[in-house]
C-alpha cells in the first residue's frame, strides 16, 4: 500500500524538506580540503539543534551519526569520523530530518577542490539522472518509467547504477512503499504501481564509474563501497507527485531562504 | 538514506511459480535474493530453508500474493522453518482458489 499524503501532511513534509535542503547546503559549502567528515556531521547536528528538529538517521537501525558521509569509492552510508578530505575526493552527503512526525531526505555529491574530469562527469551525470527520474514522477506514469529514465541516462554515459540499494517512498516513516529501483529488469515483472497525486518519493540514483556491484563493510556493517574500487556519486530529492509538475520538497523557497546563498541540486 | 533493495520490488514471502526446469509448474515462496537475477525459493517440502532452490528470475512467474507472516519474519531477521513455508503456501492457495491444482 503506497500512502498518499493529505494537505497538512504535505505541509509538514515541505517544512522538513526545506530544512534538509538548507542544512545540506550549509554542510556542502563547508566541504574543502582539510576538513574531516566528523566535522561535517557536527555541523549538521548543530543545525538540527538550532532549528529544533530531529535528525532522521541518528539511531536509525543503529546508524551512529546524523549525516552519511561517503567518500570516493564509498557509495552510501559512510560513517563520519576522523577522515580528512583532500583535493580530488568526491564526497556524498546524505541527510534527513523529522518535523512533527514527517520525514524528508536528500543527498548530493560534491567535489573536494579540483577533481578528475571523469569524476566531474560522474557528478554531473548522476545529478542529471536524478532529474530524469523526477521528470517521470507524474501521476499516471508507472514507477518503472522513472527507473528506466534514470538507468538509461546513466548507461548512455558509460556509468552504472547500483542495484542492491534503492530509493523509497517516504512520509511518516523514512522507508515506505514503494521501493524505487534505479534500473529495470530485462524481463517485465508484476509489481509496477501507477503513480498517483499525493505520493511522496525519495528518488536517489547511486552511480558508479565502474561496475554496479557493491559490498557492505564487514567492519561497521554500514559503509557500502564499490566492489571494483571505482568512484561513486549519489543525488537525492524527496518529491511529491501531483496532478501536474512534480514538486521538489527538499528545496528552499526564495522567501524562506532569506537571501542566504544556497547550493541547489 | 537509501533502502536495501530487492529485485525490482519483489518481496520475501511472495509466491512464484516455476515456468522452466524440471520443477515446472511448482510453486514456491521467495525467501532470498542473489544479485539482480536470482531468487532463493522454498516450498517447505523438497526445498526447505536449509536446502533452498536457486532460480533465475526469467524462469519464474511471479504472483502478486505475498504472505505477510513470512515477509515479516524474514525482513525482521528471524528464521523461517519448512513448516512455516508449507503453511504459508497453503494459506495463499486458499486466497487464490482459481489457481488451485
């Protein structure tokens, strides 16, 4: 059962989304050679406190931080710590909050200093793939149209999409139905729901420079890395399906932004 | 934060039917996934949780029916027994009488 949100629920998710976008933007701006991933997490935690919301990831299935920081060949779920970023690194930041019982979730990958042209392209293509997916998040479309759009854009550009982890419905829980794969199967299968207004989806392509295979760190049981050691990027927005254009919930409206300079993606 | 994905929205506890191989026509429940192509299935009789059958997705017809009890047990990290699988398949057959054999 895919829940469809009512007006007041959407209002709360908008608010949650706006805070996610703002905090992620602030953290992303601080990314520079020399800063540690733990310091980035600290920034996110301070902001959470300042805004009086709850960090969605901390304690989620035992995740120990508020921000996922995944560097280079780390795909997602990197645990922030003493690691110091250096020029040429790719750093993926994934963050979510709970506002009055409702979740919003977003992610972006930023380059540290100057990075290899191949990795610059990886970031650009992953972000474009997210938007190709968002473009399909329309009432009446099937979920597979979204998955296909993401996959095609990625593979056309010579990269691969991660199979073992997927986007998800979001709302009163961080992970709701449906699962949102960033790929389609060669064989068409039964489960392919039609999107309807009021559905809220966390669309999040994870894209690897090399092969799509990944593994979960046996040490911390969280960090997902590429099997072949190739670099990976990750972009995500929480999106509302409407009767018309999809609405991005994880963004800051100009009024709410207060003239603050923000990174958008 | 991404969710752990199963193959294109398939769920543990979901019923499948073999359409290729010597077990053609046989029904199983999904109990696990291997990569993006293979499912681990059991019927609780010949194929038990200790001796799962590995089937290519292409060789299966997927039913929309999911046994919630099995799904919850598996996703909750619990163990399912052969008996659990047999009971679940029996329950699902009851809800889908037109498929009774």
